[in-house]
């Protein structure tokens, strides 16, 4: 039995255009053609179409269906598991949207009428967070959960930094250093001191101009704050280093400033999951740590000893770094393993 494309479309409930599309994708290529060039579908083709339709009912994409049909080494169980994950994400997205609509309805019902622009801005920001953070991360992310803090504290300190920049106050000056300390206190508070959250927050701000526009935290403003906060540490280090050591540190201190939160977060993840410090994954991160450290400390062990002394005597050096004694000990263990190897 052979069917032309129109007959197969009628019997299968599909359109001729859909069957042509399947042919173009290589999903369902007719086994024969008539002398006039018409597509002719045989029994094996019809059986394959039934498989395609069944898999479509599972919700699988055409690309996944093609992958499975072309290579049965990819288990159907794997493809179904992938679809379940996708549906789970869709359910979670729908649930979050429902919560936001209920919140809006409650506001409207109680007589609170938020400005449309304000609501849309809030909704856009929430959707942006969904793009960069998992639901587990958002659940432990104070900045996301504490809407009041986001609406009050941050605009005020952003305006303060902008004012310093407008007046031409140097990023190394005392006023800039003071506001940078408070900025980092807010960061620690609103990330719960979790460098993993800060790294993703930084990535979101770096990649999304709309977030920069809505929060007022532009790249220039962030650079100003980073320079000011670095100065709070350099001022302390200056007491322990000679002129050459300090000049080197001052020139290179910010070299890896954007990479540090990512590295600290990755190490924190391994520490919390109990990964031994001698594993290849942790050893790779420890080597990164040493690279970042030496970028501003140099390679002289005598200088390193001075920096260690500074950290023993000056607790302020750790403030706002998202590094604690437990993580430092974990890194030291990793370095000890490296030295033995």
C-alpha cells in the first residue's frame, strides 16, 4: 500500500505542509516517488509517522524525536526524563507567575494601586532574576526575598555614590571609602555572605543593560565602588609593606576583582558538599586562588609572610570579602596537598 501525501495527510489528521516539513527535517522521508514525482508513503513510512505522532504527544521537540529515531542508542527513557524536566520548569514558571498575579490582585483589591510603570519594572526585574538564578538560589537570596530592602537601601546608596562621582570626589578618597564599606555591608547582608549569589548577581548586571538602567548601578559606578573598596584594604596593607611591595600591590590589586567571587563561590560549593581538598576539581581551584593572590602579592615568600601577618592583626581585611576562616582553612589544606605533590 502506497499513499500520496494528500491521502496520508487526510488519514493522519495532519496537513500536507506538516508532512512536507517532516520531510525537510529528515524525520519522515517517503520511501518512493511516482513517475510524476509525487511523494509515495509505504507501510514503514506510516509506522514511522505513528511513532512521530506518539512522541509529539509526549511533548517532545522535533529535534529530540529526530535524535531518537536516528539513533536508538539514545534511550527513550532519557528523552522522556528530559521532557519531564522541561515540564517541571514550565510548571514552576507558571506557579511563579500565578503568585505574582495574586499579589497584584491583592494590592488592587485592598485599594493599593501601584503605578503601571513601577509594576512592570518590578516584574521585569523578577523575570530577570529567574533567568540567572535557580529556584533554590532565589529561596536563599535575601535581596530577592526582601523587596523592602531593595526598594529603599539600594537607591539611596546608589544616589550617594553618583553624587560623589558628580562632585569629582576621587574613588580613593575617604568619602568614597566610607560609602564603599557600607555598600559591601549591604552586599553581605543581601547575599547572606554567599559569593555564589554575588557572582551571578554581577553577571546579571554585566550582561543586562536594562538592569543597569533600572537599578542605576552602571559599569562606571561599579568601577568607582570597587576602586574605593580596594583602597580600604590597601590603606591597611601599606602599614606592612615596603615601598616596592606596596607599589606592586597597588598597581595590580584589582586585576582579578571580578573573578574572585566566582572562585570563592566554587570553593564554597565544594566545601559545603564535603569534597576532599585533594581532588582534582579542588586542586584546580586552589591553583587559581594562588594565581589571583600572586597577581598582586608577587612571588616573594617574604612579602607573603607580611601579608599573612597583616591578616592576623587586621580583621578589617576580611570584611566584605565573603571569605571566612573555614574557607581559608580549606584552601590551606588544598595548598598543602599541592606542595606535597
